[in-house]
C-alpha cells in the first residue's frame, strides 16, 4: 500500500470514528510514519527489530535542525504489544535542547522501538530522561539501519530517524519524554493512565485502527 493510498483511506474513515482533533491528527501522522520507516527495502533490519518489540514510541515530525515539535506540546504516540496485538496509543511529548539530528536536516520522522519490559516501563513513567537512568540502554541507528542491529542486541530501546527517504543519525542524550494525560483523556473520553492503555489494553478508539493494522503488517502480526 502506498503512502498516498493509506492517506486516502485515513481520510475516508467515518467522521464519528475519525474526528479531526489534534490527537487524531497525530495518530494519523504516526501511521504514515510507520509506513515510511518500515516499508523501504533497506529497512529489513528495522522490520526485524519491530517483530521483537514490546512497544513503539512513534514521533512523526522533527523540524529545524532536529528540534522535535508537535501540535501544542504533543509529539509522539506510544503503543504496546501484547497477546491480542498492538494497543491503542498513549500520547507523549518529547523535548530537550540536546535533541537533534546529527546531520542537521529538517522535517524528519523518528521511532523508538522498545525491546524489553524494562524499557517499556521506563517510558511509561510520567517523565523519562534518556541517559539519566543508567540501567536503561538506548541505542541509536543511523544511515546503516540495514545490517547495523548488532548495536541494538542488548539495548532496551532502539531509535532511528528518516529524512527525505534517507535514514539519519539522531542524538537523544538528555531528551525528556513526558506523558500527556490530558490528550489521553480527550482521545478516549475518560481519564486513562498510560499503563491502562499500553500495558492492559483497556482503551480503544476506532481512529487508531489503521495505526494498529499498519504495525501488525510490518511486524508480521
């Protein structure tokens, strides 16, 4: 499925299930990001890592020399993977003066694949600062995403980014990842903790179905 076809299908979702809110817009962009990062032929190892992942933090947009920007503070969605498949997303913000693409490009996408339970629980904290917890290993993959998974074998979280069709290195040290409980409540219509959404799969919004289906396709189920 091409990016344009997926975008068209997203646009055709019933309005009741696909309200044009900031939250839904971010989920839709995350769906396109998953396709962009896992579809290319040179992303075979990224797909292999996705098949191992217990969760994924998807950040659809990085602007202006690497500062991650979202709509009114939002920027990423976190999904978990359990026996029933991928969960609906919890909303997160990421930011720090040290967050940036090493090659200084603009308008990029990033994904954090969570490979261990320890890494997933770290992200589920209300705030997680990369590098502050020495027990959480975060590996970054750059231009050699294909064939470079050796660096990720012992990592709890693996991050990589893509710009204009090319994978790029990303610097994450000191980045602060914070949950957005108000976005979660707005998207699901009731207060929901990130753990309830990502670990227990208690939340559902029909607008998240394309994201879950796209993740399942590239992860092989």
